[in-house]
C-alpha cells in the first residue's frame, strides 16, 4: 500500500499525543477505516483499526456516522484586516474557517489597507494575523501598476504568488494591470517560477455592456457578460503561453471558457482554474429581486452554466473549489434599495462552503473523496503545501470530523463571520463539522505559512 494508506505497523516507539480511530477516513483517494497517530503536530503512523490501539495521551473514537477528513485548504479568502476590519478580520474569519472544516487559508492582498503590494505591507498584515488567527494563514502578494520591482522581494519574503485584476477591482488602492503591464509582470514572475492568479474579466467588454442598475438580477447579469470572462481568459492563456509563466484563473463562472482552458492544458500551457461554491449551488434564474447578498463578480450565472461547471470538475478541467469569501458590512449591500448596481459585490461563505459543496456534489453522484481532492489536496498542491490537504505520514495533523448525513439550516445570525450577511441564509444543507484539529490540537492556534 502507499505511504498514505492504512498499513499494519508496530506501535510507534514513543507515545503519540493523539490517536484518531475512524471507521471512515479519506486517505489516498479512497475511503477506508484507519487509525491515525499524531506526535508533535504531525501524522506519524496510519494503521488498520483492528491493529490495536497505539499508546497515546488521547485516543478519539469517531462515531459510525462520522468521517475523518484532512483539513480543507482555502486559497481564496478576503480577510480585509487591517484597514477594513469592520468587514472581516483574522479573529472572525479564522474562527469561521475552523468551524467549517477549513484549517488553512491564503489571504488575498486586497481589501486590506495597505494592500499587500510590497514587503512592508506584508509584514504589517503578518503581525496582525499572528495575534488573532486560529487556523493556518498564508498570504498572496499583489501585482499592480508600478510594483514589478516588488514582486521578487515579496516572493523571497514568502508570499504564495501574486494577484492581479484586468479591470477595476472596486477599491482605488488596488488598480488593475493593462495587458502590457500584465506581460511585464509575467516575465518577472516567470524568472523565479512564481505564480500569477488573475481576476479575469475584460474591461472593454464590460464597458460595452449595459450598466448594472436596479433590483432585477437579470440586469446585473447582463452587465457582466460571459464574453468578458472568455476574452480575458483567452488573453491570459496567450500571455502564459508566450512567457512560460504559471497562471491561475480565479473564480471561474463562465462555463464557455472550459474548452479553451482544456485545450491550453493539453498544449502544456501552465494554467490552472478554480470555481466557487456559489457558482455550483445557485442559479441566476432563482435570485430574487433586490437580493443583493447574491451579488458577486463575476456573477452567478444560469442553471445550465452551473451544470457545465460541475462537468468541468468531473473531467478535471477545473482544478479546485475555493470560497472567494468576500464579506462586507450590511449597509454596503444596499438592502435598503436592493439596487444591484450600487451594492458591494462579494459572498461570505467560509463557514458553510464544505456543507454547501457537499450537498450539491452528492446529489450529482460525487463522493467525499472528490470533495477532498477539490477543496484540500488540489488547493494545497496549487500553492506548494505538499504536507497539507491530505492524511499521510509526515503531513501536518490538520484533521476534521465530518458528519455527512446530518442536516441543518443555515442561520446567518449563528455564523462566526463578522457580519450577518450571506447568500446561504435559510438554506438547508447536509454535512456538519463536529471537531477540527490544527497540528493535532483542538485548542491550538494556527501558524503563519511561508511559501514552501
């Protein structure tokens, strides 16, 4: 068997800190019965359950309805601290993440002030995160006009890659790149084999679309057409092919782009792509008038598009599912008018993403092994965290106890997110996180992660 699968082994010669025994555990791409031994925050042995109970300070026996999962790795989270901590902060965001089975997050370089576009700003953010985080936290750097000379220093300081926009980001302190500026940044990033992650919507296409205004979601959808995503993704692929730089397409909502992405991968272009729970769970036709909690950019699209995204996950064109947790204060959602043009775009989902994706995935015949691949292993691999997002000997003991059949109704007032705003409110879901361990401890705080 592989080193990540259960095996017959001798009891570790030194007492373990923790042993978790599960009749169901997702290990090595399959669901098996296993006994997991943890020492000094790492998995040190994986045995068959019937091999006997290893000596340990604490032995936890999971109930028959529980499944042991590796902690999820969410590589797309807007924590917003410092600067916009009233929107979200490391204390509230990481507590929500832990409650939702996410044991590692990678924080976006905006909407904090200052944005993470130089090493000084990174150090400010690290200091704040170190004092408040209860899960592991890593950081993206930002690529904005004029900071090409900051990209290598940020890389050397440990960011996992760089985010850029190809149109206005929504905040003035994080402006977009023109295509010539993007090319220049990609050439620099390729020189140290870094990663550029791109908000891929084309500004010119959107400028030609009707402006967003009013309470009807259909009007907002028309203002952010699929063509804007498709054109921007085409441009990013072409520049990746030209420069050899690794690129990642953020929050894919247009399924029309899947064939060109698949073709680029077959050609050896170094491109990966993510989608988000809201694109997999909701459909534009069902968004009520004035329900601005559903506004995000790019937008939630039609039911047929949603099903095509699921097909993209099935065939491997889409690599990962991440939250794009992007919260704000209730007033910015403009619930007073319900105007989609005026409302801030972003969906808060850290605490409910696992349950939301699982509910929709199993209805389509997917399994928990698929969930772990999309939301833990592949996300960890994308940023080089080869010791996370999996249950293997030597990996970090970030573990989650999940009850996949337990049902609940989302109550936004009971979530740990800083503000009571989410598109998932009152939605019935399956799958409850009952326990989580960070480095083998339920009481441990997370650690700040540098680029691996």
